């Protein structure tokens, strides 16, 4: 009886040692496959300086863009959500930043993203951007479509324009992020050209 208790104790210790090795393998750190992408502002062509500042209101995006994971077009009208390729910031923040930098680099206007505002209310117009579609296939076409509106101070006549831009992206999620950066650059250039005329 004493021998079998010893054998049982030895077997239990061997089992515990074996489980300890398995558990330590499970708890060991592993490489994180997540890749973070960012929208890069595209410097706009120089435009004539307009006479207004632009108070940029929060950009309205489709709900599928309100997440950190990169969303792409799948087959048959489906959406694919990447688990490991993500935006480093929410797309709405990235697009607002890229638009502001693009317009300011053109020289057309000073831009004040919400909640900041121009210190001179008499020369502050409001800029609203509504994006209806911001989607494409990885390694295929990427489309940016919507409308923007400039409201002049004092209730002056404003400007409303539709936009619909499309470019081909390179392979991978990095190529898709670069394509979206280019599309936002085109949008910034279109708005800059109008601000320079006001």
C-alpha cells in the first residue's frame, strides 16, 4: 500500500510538471500580428488665398467606418472586417486631420477643426463634409463619394458641391490606406479651389 501511494505521488508530480510546461507555453508572450495604418495628408497644389477661415465641423461617415478595423468590400454586397489590420485612429479623425492639412497646405484658408473656431467670426465660414461611401476592394478600386458645403458668415450665399472620386489601390491593406489618402487629397484640393474663389 505504501508503494502504491508513492507511485501515485510520483505520477501526480510528473503530471503537474507536464501541465506546468503546457501552461507556461500558453502563457508565454507571442508576437502581435496587428498592423496599424494611418491616413497621410496629401499636400495640395497652391491656391490663391481666400478671404475666409474655415471652421471644419465633424465629418459625417457611414456607420461601417465607425470602427478601428479596416472595412473593405466583399463579394455580393458584403463587407469584410479585418481582425488584424486596423486604423491607428478612428477614420473620421484621420479624414478631418488630412482635410485640414491639405487645405492649409494649399494656402486657400486657415482651417479650425471642431471644437476649435476661427478667432475672427466675421471671416469664419463653416465647412461641412458628408461622406456617403468610403469603400473598396483590397487590391482593387477604392471610392470616396459624398457632398460638402460651405456656409458663409452672416447668412451669405454658400456653396454646395458633390464629389465622387475613385482610384486603384495597390495590394494589401497598406495599399488601400494609401488609396484613401489620395482620395482625401483630391477632396481637399476641390474644397481649396472653391475657398480660394470666395
